[in-house]
C-alpha cells in the first residue's frame, strides 16, 4: 500500500509541475462565435497555450512592476454599445488576487463597458460557469492529505 502512496504523490507532483509552466485557456468571443457565450460549447480550436500569448499592449503600462507572465484564464462579460452583451474568454496577465489591473478593457474601445471579470488559475478553467472545478480541487487536496496522514 505504501508504494501506491508514492506513485500517487509522484503523479500529483508531475501534474502540478506541468501545469505550473503552461497555462492553457479558452480564447474566443461570443460576438464572432456563438459557442463562446454563456452556454459555452468548447471546441479544440478555442484552446490556446498562454505561455505563447503576448501581453496586450494596453495592459503593459497598467502592469508595470508586476508579473507580466500569463498567470491564469479570464472570462469577461462586456456590454458593447453597438453589439450588446457578449462574453470574451482569454489568457489573464497579472496578479490573480488583484484583478483591477489585469481585467481592464482596451482604453481605446470607448463603446464597451465591462460588466464582470472572472479570473481563475486552473487548466482551461475559463470554460466553466460554476465553482465545480474549484470544489473538486479542494476535495482532492483533502483526500490526498488524508491518505498521507
């Protein structure tokens, strides 16, 4: 039974190590793809490796002195004066505990207002509309803690 615990520990560490270096998120906009809306229907073409994504130019001045690397995923609800309410899913740059900087919209877009911005740090987490992934992570954590205690 102890070898099972070691294999489990190695599997968890390997999973954490690979996800720590490469954040993958969904990237889409419901104005151009209806499957990206509130009733999200993920497609393979929507997945993006955020480590290869560039920081939006308008965020660089807001994030100066902070982490410019991708740190998670983001789902924004935006009210476009000409197009109505739509959903934008993409990579998030900056500190996920202080979203006031990283959630900013492009300041040159004067016709849009942000209604909400949800940030998460899990693999493809911006496709979720609930807290189930977060709750599952907590349950797995406590389960592993019990196995190793």
